[in-house]
């Protein structure tokens, strides 16, 4: 990295799996599978570059509900296969990566898949060198709504509510703010308020490439772009 300015927390909105598959005459879930394989490459590159906190949005609250039943079934299968493989990855244990799952996945996912998630959490709970956050059944607007309801439930008076109070009641309460957010798929916008509180000061990067094609080299180029921007911050 030319200027050696590495973001501490990088988040990715991995858009374009289905369009990538359609372009190749494949089923939508084959695009999701290719995306999952790519996530492994990006995580490895992130660890090599020294990025300490890496977040990936796996699915929104509406993803499984609005997609065709067969695609939803296959998507769940992709999750199970990917997470099982992730748990056995040497990278996870060599780099001491703690795995977090953020969202309402316990309410949305089947028991067999939840068991795999629990296994990932249990196996990495004592790791502290690096963090991987996978957002499942998550939407930022839902997170903010839930946080407000929780503050009201706790009876905290309005004059006592601070930025810290809000952060403490978010699903992302234990995560640092996002320094750099990447969205693939050629659509330069955010979605469903993804991590809205934690991205107030984020640097954004939009790639035209569909997520399965946004590989390690493209990721490193994006981080280099951040490094160039970082040199100018505050000037």
C-alpha cells in the first residue's frame, strides 16, 4: 500500500450476484454461491492488508421473503455450505478472527442453519485479533427503530439520551465506526439504511463489477484508493 493508510473497518454491500448469474445463463443461487466464494478471497486479502474489522451484508430482512421459494431454499444452502467451510478455514484460526452475526437471523433462519452460526460464534468467541461481521436478516432502518424502542423501554429520559446512548442500543454496539464502505454491482447508492449510524463519516467506493467479479485485486485497488484519499483528509 503506497501510503500505508489502512482503514480499520471496511464494510461491503455485495450487489450483483443474481445479475452475474443471469448474464451467464445460470440459476440465481449459482450467483450467490460464486459470491460466497469471493467473500473468502476478500476476507483473506483484508487480513493480509491488516484490516482489523471486516463486515459483509449477507441479506436484508426482506431478502428471503420476497425471493422465489426455490431461490430462498438454495440461498440458505449456500449460507450453510459457506459458513461450514469458513469455520474450518485456516485463515480464521491463524489470524484469530472472531465471527459475529448481526441481524434478526435467530428469528428468520431454520434451526439447522442456526446451529452452524452458533458453532462459528462458539469456536471463535475468544479470538480478539480480527473481527468478521456477517449481517443476516438485517436492515439499518429496522436496527434504528429497534434501538429507539429499546431506549424507550428502558425509561431513559430524553435529556439523558446522547450519541453514546444510541450506540449502546444498536445491534452494532460493539463495532467501531465504518471507515470505508464498498458497494459492487454498478449502482451508486446505499440500501435499507445499512449501518446508518456507523457510516456517518464513511468514505464510499462504488464498483461497476458484479460482486463475484470483484476479486482480491479489485479489493486491494479500492483500499489503495482509500489510502490516497486518507492522505488528503483534513486538508
